[in-house]
C-alpha cells in the first residue's frame, strides 16, 4: 500500500490515546504551567482518577476491564466455585490442628474435618477442565473462583492440573493477600468494589458450586438465590455442597415455614456431596 492509499483508506483519523500521551511526554516544555497537576492529561492523572467524584468512572473501568479481557480470551461461560478461605487441604489438615492454640483446638478440628471439600472442589475443577466444551469459538465452563486460598485454590488447582486455564477474581482487602498460584496469570483480576466482582462472577456463570464458607460465601450465595428467585437472572444449576454444614448454619426449611420464602424456593439449589454428583446435575440441566 502506498503512502497515498494509506492516507485515504486508514480507518483511524485520530491518534490513539497512548500515542497522544507520548507526544506530550516527548515534547513537553518545562514551565510552571506544564508542571502543574492541572495540566496533566486526565487519563494519565492517577490522583484525579482516585478522587471521590470519579467513583462512577472507576465502577465503569472495573466492569469494562474484566469484561473486555475475558471476551478477548474467548471465555464464553464459567463454572463458578464459592467457598471458604479457611478450610485446609487434606495435606494441611493435621498441621492446622497441631499448631492451634488449646482454646482453638476444637475449631481447628472442625475446619480440618472439612478438608474433604477441598478435595471435592479440586475434583470438580478437574472434571470441568477435562469436559471442556467449545461453542462458536468460545470456551464454556471455564473454572472461576475468587482467586484466594482454600476452596478457591482447590477449584483453580483441579483445572490447572488438568491443563486448563482458570480465572481468579481477587479483591483488595486491608490485610495482605494475593491470588493463588493456580490462577492463569492473564486471567487473574483484582477488584476494588465487591459489587463489580460479584457481578463478574455471574455475568458468565453457567453453573455455580457453593462449598461451606463464611460471610463472603453466604453473601455471594444469597445474592445468587435472590437474583434467580426475583427473576432478575435466568435459572442455572446451583450446587450446594455439604448438607450437614448448611442445615446447621442456615435453617432453610424454617424460612419457608415462616412464610418469608416459598417452599418452591428451596428447589433453586441442589444438594450434592461429591464432584461427580455435581457435574452430573450440570450435564442433566443442559442435556450435554
């Protein structure tokens, strides 16, 4: 193509923002005006972007970044795994009990007893990875977790050990934490806003596995139930692992008996105990 043809046919008439910024930085003349914070390009001004008034823009950025990168990675749908950040792996269970202070020994033993769910989450991630489905060039049932330790790590681990890419949606917390090592680096995302993180969990979710967990797991699980119950979201398989645990911490039947939900609402989720059982319900739901 000649220079003349390029001038006529090139679709872009304006320079990309990155190139414009390079023009500024390469040719800036140092004066009191150009050194002022006011003179910075708005999209290069971090202090400006972090102002309270820019919260709506940051919301949009958190929505867009993850959405665009997952689309570019050809992620069509996900198998989302919720669960505790405290349950040990089977390898770590004995050590957790041994290191627990005397007054916390009983709690450590109860957590260690739930190590079986780490193994089930790992198996579920592996099964989903080995049953990888591609529709219209997009990958389906890609394993997605909160990217943290314990149950989240287990799900990512199972898929990674089966040779598949996995997604981690991490959240900024006051204490030090990082994505687990089984999350695919280019699919490891960090969120400031819980709301946007929870939205991304469900935007591509084709099934959700819920393992024993605490406030965070309850928050995610209950929001999912509410979205489906109210018709804001189409039904998907919700696989609730650990009937004994959940019936101890949430009296679902009592909610229905009290009339604050319908007994039909108890059918929004499926009780399961093993990864194989959970995947069988996904297969049946979608007639795979």
